[in-house]
């Protein structure tokens, strides 16, 4: 029962922490616009050469084109293939890509297993062709996901510890996180292999978790792997590894943000609110002493400002 409660608590923490991250990012102030083109939601003929709707004469009188297919295509290539990393740092890509692909496969495997277990619970254990197919796909994606994640974690850890260019950017938490992945997933894989055909499979374990069946006997090594993997899942959104949430806001709210400033719009109201704030930055050339508003700071030249 302790293991079951730990898995449930970890799932709750993961979902709650992820939700808090999403809300926190959504409530952040407006970011300075980058205006980096091409923007994929532009019309194809303009995105092809890095143009924008601002090129059109009287653009404010025309309906804006916002192509969702172009955005989806770019985001999928970045999330699934790490396209930008492959283009700019291929030496790191072949280490990072297996790691992330393995995590995607593990997530897909868990989802397939959940669907399969729920289907069996609803049908009182009756096997169907669909459930058998889902189970086979689950086993394949789970095994591949474990292997790729472990390989990627080892490769990334080796790169961080041996590459002089990365050594200065490697904090103790970076090495700890990769070691935690190796330990948790290594224990999970070892426990599953040690249990063999006679031990409880993932389907039986998940069924026990969903039904709070404390009668299932789980070998200690497998139980340790499940417990540590559950804690790892709860830990991820509490750290900088929550970039899986931040990336959406970074791309859509910063890199591709090109909303025009229209009088009376929500964007104008947000900017007016921000101009009334009183920032206090340590940079002396900004002159942000906590007394002057942003409107006062941006309306004077740095050289003309009095030292705080």
C-alpha cells in the first residue's frame, strides 16, 4: 500500500506542479519583442523569405493570415527531432536526441498501458484484439524508451563531465539530474528483468495502483525502481527540466509574437499597466531605483538620468 500511495502522490505532484508552471508562465509580464523572422504562422509566400505582414501597404486594414499548419510543422520538428540543436550543435544532438526520444516513448508506453488496463477493468479482464495489440506496442515502446533514455543520459553525463566547453556551464544539479535518471530507470529495468515471467508485469502493477490492491507482491528491486521512477516524475516539473512547459511560451510568447499594437486592445492595456510599474534593477545605467516608473525611464536617455 505504501508503494501505491507513493505512485498516486507522485502523479498528483507532477500534474499540480506542471499546472502551476503553466499558470506562472502565462501570468508573466510581456517580454520584449524579438522580431526574429521567419515566423511560421505568416503566409507561406512571406514566411519563405522571412517576411511579415508589415510588408503589405495598409496592413492594418487587411485581415491577418495566421497559418496553424506552418506553426505545427515547425513545433513538431523542434519537439520531436530537436531540429535546431541538430543544425547548430550536432555533437550534442546525438546525445540529447536519444534521451528525449526515449522519454517520449516511455510516456507513450505508459499511456498505452493505462488505456489497456482501463479497457480490461471495464470488460472484466476480457482480452480483445485491440488490447492485445496495445500490449505489444506498449512492450516495444517501453523497451525502446528505457534503452534510449539510459543511453542518452549516460552520453549527456559523459559530455558534461569531460567537455571543457560545457564544464563551466555544468552545475551540480545537472549531473545529479542525469544520475537520477540513470539510477531510477536502471533500477526499473533491472527489477523487471530480475522478476522474470513469474514476477508481476507492468499491467498487474498498474492495475493494483488503480484499484488500490495492496495484495500484489512486488519484488524489492522492482519496487525500488517503481518508487524512484515515481519520485523522479514528481521531481521533474519542480526543476529547470520543466522546460517542456516553458518552450511553448518561449516560442509563441517571445520568438514568434508579432501582435500589432491597436488602440483599445488588450495588448495596449497590458503595456499601460507595465509602464506604471516601478522596477528596481541592480544595473546602474538603467536607473531603476524602485521610485521611477517604466514610463519615466523609457522617456529619458540613460545619460540624462540622475544616479539613484
